[in-house]
């Protein structure tokens, strides 16, 4: 059995929320494996490192994602999509 604080659970949830739905399962499986490996003995910094490792390869820098981050910072953005790309 594992015990997580509210802030630790929020950290895991917030990271999963930023992923496409089809990649959340892989992320959560990686987190469960890491938590089981640690046997429940870890500090918040360890959990932050585990979240970063679990996300590795799951976050893709798509044109849409780059544009959203630029729009939120107030910059203009244009996305050109070729016929063979849908992102």
C-alpha cells in the first residue's frame, strides 16, 4: 500500500492532465512502477524527478503545442499544416 500526500497526488495528476488521453496510461504505469520500486520511501524532490522521467518521450512538441505556449505569452502564431499532417 502506498500513501501520498495531497500535494504529491496533485503533482502526479497535473502531469497526467497535460498528456493526450492515449498516453496517460503509459505515464501512470511508469509512476506506479517507480512508486513500488521505492517502496513508499521518497521525498517530494524524488517524486518530481520520477514525474519528469515518466513523462520522457510522452510529451511531443507539436506545432499546436508550440503555438499555444506562444499565444499564452502574447505572441502571434500561425500554423501551416501540409495535407499529410493533421497536428
